[in-house]
C-alpha cells in the first residue's frame, strides 16, 4: 500500500471512530434526557416566600429555531442556545401578579446577545415587576453588553470579584473577499440596484464603501445613544460617565490596578462583588433558606412557567388575534421555525385568514430579508387577509429590513421600536462562475452545444453577456416593484420612496420620521391596535400561529444544545482566534447557502438580527 493509501486509511479509521463515539454520546444523552423528562415533577416546590430564578441562555429570540444548535457548533464553539423572548416576558408578568414570588433573580452569566429592542421589552417588564413592590436581583460572573442592560434595571447588581462588565459599544464588521476571489480568478457576477445596498460588498470590494459606512454609522449611532441613555438612567449615573467607561475602559481598569470588577464598582455599574456565596446569603436573607439544600427558597423559571400555564391558563374569551412570527432569512419554499419559508409562512397566514374566530392578524418581523420571490408570496397572503376584512398590523422587532420590510407592506399599520433596524429597500443578485480556475489550475474545460445562448446556465462556464443583461434587467424591475409596493402602502410616489430607499438602512425613529413606519412601540402596542381595528374591545385572546416542532425534534435539540454548551465551556475554546475566523466563514456559507430565490433576486440586508 502506498504512503497516500496508508494515510487515507488512517484518516478513515480516525473519522469513523469519531463518528461512532459521537453517535454513542448522543444516544446515551438522549436516553438520560428521556428518563429525566419522564421522572420530573412538574409542580414547583413553593415555600412561604420565594425567589424566582430566570436564567436566559444564549441568544434572546422571537421564535426558537426548529433545527436548534448545529453540529458545526460542536466544531466552532458557536452559540447554540436560544431563549424565547415572549416566555421571558410572560414569566416576569405572571411572577409580578403571584403573591408567592417575592424576588426575581436574573442569572445573566450565560446570556450572550439580544437585539436592543428585545432588551428594552424585557426591561419594561422588569420595571413593572418592581413597581409592584417586589425586588429584582441581578447576578453574573461576567456581564455581556446585552445582559448588563437587563442588570441595570435591577434593584441590586452582583458580580464575581474576578468578573467584568463588557460594555464594548456597537460595531459591525465583515470579511471582504475580493482579493481572494481575484486570486483564485473566480468571476463573481454582481447585479444590484441601490447606492446603499451593501450585502454584496464583501464579494466586490476589500473594504466597506463610504455609502455603507455612512448609513451604518447613522443607525448604529441612534441605537448606541438610546442604549447609553437608558442604562445611565436606570443606574442613576451620568451618560457622559457611562460613555467614558465604554470608550476608555483601559484607563478605568488601569486606575483600578487591573481589577476589572473594582473598576465596574467605581463606575457605579455594580453594587456588590464577591463569590456566589455572597449572592446566596443575600437571597436567603430576603426569602429564607431551604433546609435540605441550604440554598435560598428558589423556583426555576422554566418549571414555573410550564406549571402556571397549566394551572392558570390565560383567558380564552372574545375574538382571536393571530400573531405570526417571521424570524430569520426569507427563503423560497418550505422552511422550519427560525427561518421564513415563502410557502410555509404563507400557509400559516392562510390558516389564520380562514379561521372564523380570528378577527385580526399581527405580523412580528425579525428578519433581514432574503428571497424577493418568497417575500412577495408572503406579502400577497397578507393582502388577501385584508381583502377578507381582517386587519393586519405589523410589529417590527430588532430588524425588519429589505425583504423584512417587503412583507410588511401589505398591512394597515406598521409599528416599530425606535431601535428597530429597518428599510434597506433595494435588490441584488449574485452568480459566480469558475471557468478560469478550472481551466488554469485543474486543466478542466467545459464544452457542449445548446439551441440558445440561455440554455444550461452553469457556474462552470463563463456568463454570457446576454444572460447578464437579462439578470440586471430583472433586478431593476424587482427594484421598481419594491418601490411600487412601498409607495402604495405608504401613500407616497415611487420617486419619493426612491429618495429614502436605495438600500439604505434606518433606525426605527428615523424610519418613522421618513414615513416608513406609522407608530413607535412594541408588540403589545401592535396587538392592542389590532384589537381596536377589529372592534374587539378589551376582551380578546392572542394566539401564536406557528409550525409545531415535533417532540422528537425538541428532544434532540435539547440534547444537542447541551452538547454545544459543554463545548462552549471548554477553557479558551470558544474565544480561540482560529474559532472566530472559522465562525466568519461559517456565517458566509450559511448566508449564501440560504439564497435560493428561483430567479436569483434578493431583498436582503446583511445585518445581525439578534
């Protein structure tokens, strides 16, 4: 056997052993999960006084992904855990009305990210909870920026003495591939309309364009100013001091002799530092001690919410308002929860429209867009719902840009948070061809016959100029269609829309001023507006219409999520520079892989939703 053959044989044996070991681990984890699930007691153990422990993990989302954490997350250390926004808010609201719950404990060490608008909605629930005379305690070993926003709205903020408050500001960086594409002599054909349509820039440039830089700094500045103002107000410190901490963090740490926790205390961001025993002792003083565990009288939020929903279901009286969540990239055809499928989302809308008990629809958007064709399929279904006499109200979450705005146009009213990212009204298409690297580096040539120059469009062959002209014409037509949809919805002319379109991204407050949004407010405001338009009064029920995740998929997702979490806890792994680079490439692969529009025309903004 040759040296190459022996190497391949060893590689196969190694990969097969890894595969078998991985499957065995997953199988036993699945068995254990089933045993735990079947043997668990659903009823919380309430004492006379109790602290409810809310411990969000990973990313705060509008809708849980059906696919859950990916196996690639085990390799890259990518964040896989998700926490549902509405579950958090409902838990806080129910606890506020529950005399058995005296204290809410926010364990924020595993919370990684959340859009600013989501942070604001949770904070509003915390303020209402405190308004009932109850106490909120925040604790973490370290605080991410998103987690600290929630902590700032607590009565007391605790952190480990070796921890850090990471207020890093807001940034948006992408890899740019033009030089690499040129080096490999790939012909990356780009078609677009819109001065600010920057989603294609990584493939045609080595750096951000001045137009994209201008637009990003504008909306990012609005979100950052709101974040600073609201956190400073919640903590009772000056905005200038908080901004100084973020911009000159090094000076603050140096002044504290390298002690980041002491720097946070000196800046007024943290009330107490110490080990976990400090928090535990404080909570025992507030709610009492559980004798067996010697812990404070605690109730875990997940168990509490599940029990309360069964024991005290929300009233099911009056007309129904259907809430349809559109989270993630918009793709053609069917797609699982966490991604917006043109056909699958249209089915949900149609289900709500044909339900006689449903009197109004609310679309909750958290998407940077995607397929223009799929966006139009979804938009049309909302148009039919309105034609059937059912009001449609849009509530924009953290992002409702490009295709996310397209699907919002068939509505009676659009609500957005001031910190929503929206707009990006523009169109693009991309098509790479590899004829040069195939021929030059591999000696592979492509030849054949066809009856027309448009037959067998293939990435292995050069793009015919006639095909390129037809694609660009289609892109320009798509942009005119986009302008027309917006103009009709916003009672403007296409020319007026074009002035604020061109692919430019706006903050919610600027979009409101420009006429792209009707009202500023959150999801509950949009639901109340839908009830008013449907003449439902104060008695109505809210039902989320979304695809059901089968039990086996939820179980596998839970098990795989635990596995990803364990990888993330490996010292230094998740923060490895190499892993960070791999994540960037994984993100680009995911984005390009989701582009499945039948005509290759996309309304997409490259903005992180969560």
